[in-house]
């Protein structure tokens, strides 16, 4: 007989290895709460990374401007370029003196190949193997010419990753615009005069006086400027600021209300708001006529930042009149377009403000709530009175003062 007795049969266990429905629902609820808590943090971290990259790209532009000045002892001209006397621009013989500041600094942005295409006769055509005869002229045709490859090239250093805009109807997008000062008057023309498409070399005294009176920023249309001209100090003067590109949604910051009265904008910078052009239910957008008055908007392919090579106001110009992220409201009266004079604040997809580049190359974040003086005040111009008289300190507070190169304001604010 065996010393070991047989084990009794194992009784079935009532213990279960699965979750109950209640337990499963509790776990799912906890996971959902955790995801809900973490998702905003992840999104914020991603935007912080994009914002840092945006700032770094901007700094590259600042370094390129300084390197350009070191090489040529002057800043690249705003609205410089070529002009063919007797031509109306339709024959593509010149660029109509409409180039942005960014064109000249391409060699200093490690874009030597692109600069070589622009500065030399070029036979290439955009998205085509057809050879152009005759070649495109040196420095290119008008910046509105869609078949010229360089104007359609998008340069990574000129983009902010926070901006979702991409592709057509834009040509080559940019998120950075140069500062034209605190006055809209004459900002689009500067030192320019033509008669029957013939460039007048010795401009009239009236045009020269208006340019001297109103064009108070570090960049002046069709006139060279140098660091020595920035009497207020490079670290106290904005050279450029962010702009966000248009998405086709009637955003007041990214598509200009055009053909407004130039004098009205000069005398009342928030003219478009007074005209009831903003959608009453969504004041960040232009009205379509349902809630408010529908303004005349710029062409669909002329949105903010849509042409990096163009010096047009909507494309690469900004001023320090209305504070950041306000509406872009342009004049020109009945013939006005996206390149006309007007109020052109910087804008961005960041929360609460925009990056700006000072003349010393530093990048700072300026909030939408920056002190901007009296936004109902007339611009400084040759016929101005009171705080608008020639040579006055900016009527637009700290914001306006930062946009002028030689108005004698004392800047005590720290931005970093």
C-alpha cells in the first residue's frame, strides 16, 4: 500500500480573472481624464517649440541684414529694383522697383543659388520645361509674374512654423515684414516719381518733403538707409515684425480692406472699424454684409505675406500705428490695391502677441496690449498740427516710438 494517499479532487473556484463592466468603465474614465489633462500640455509644448523655431528663423534674417550692412555699408532697399523707361511693366523687362528687403539678403541666408537665378538672366519657367525666349531680365520681372521660378520659391528661413498657411494661391510665402515707421502717408511711394512710365531722377521738392516728413521708419521706399540713420538707437528701433499669412477666411489681419480714402486713414487710423467693416458677431473677421458693412477686400492671391519678393504693403510691409493683431486697412482710393498705403499691423498665430526684430538683431515678443497712445490721432505728415507736426514724437505711444528711427523718444521699457 502506498505511503501517499490520493489528493482529493480540486473544487471548482468561484474566483474570476476578468474585470467587471463597472471596473472597466472606471478605468476608461480615468484614462480619459488623464488624456484630457495632458493634451493641452502637449499642445502647449508643441507651440512653444514652434515659437522657438519661429524666433530662430527671425534671428537668421537679422544676422543676414547685419552681414549685408557689413558688406555694402547700407541696408537693403525697401522697394528697390529695376525700371525700364517707357514700359508699363507688361513686357516683363523690369521688376517695377517693387522688390522687398528680403531679396537682397538671400546670399546671406545661404541661398546663393537662388540669388544667382535672380541676379542673372534666367530662361527657366515655373513648373515647365519650356525655355523662355528672351530670358527673364536680371533682378527679375514684376513680382506678380507667376511664371518666374524665384518668385515662386519658398525660403524656409522666412517661414514661422506656427503659421499653417501653405501653397497656392500664394507664390512664396513669408511670415516677416519690414518696419516702415509710424505713419502711413507716402509709405508706399517714398522717393519715387515717374511721368509716362519714365523715371524722374530729380524728384520734386514736394515728394522729397513728404518722404522726409512721413517716412519715419528704418526702411524707406526707394531710398537707401544706413545704421547711422537710426539715431534713436538700433536696440530701440523695430526693423521687422511677424505677419501671419492668409487662409482665405476673411481674417481682418491677413486680407486687406482696400480702396479706402487715404486721407481718412491718415487722419483716423482705425478708419475701417469706424466704417463698420468688422463682423459684429465675429470681430476678428471682415463682415460679409450680414453683420456690418462688407468692405472691398484685396484679390484672393494678394493675401498677407503671399509674395516674399514683393515690397507691397500686404506682402512684406508693416507699421507701428495700430497695435499687433489689429486689422490691415489700406487706402489708395478707387485705384488702391494690396500694395497701397495704409495701416498694416504685424500679426501672428502665437497667443497674445508677435515677435519683433530690433535693429541690433535681437528678437523680442511684443504683446497685443502694448501701450499704443491715441489710435484715433492723425499720422505725422508735412501738413500735420499738434502732435502730428513734422518731427514730433510718435502719437502712438511706446508702440509708435519703437517704429521710428530718429524721433528722440526715450525708451525705458525692457522686452526680455
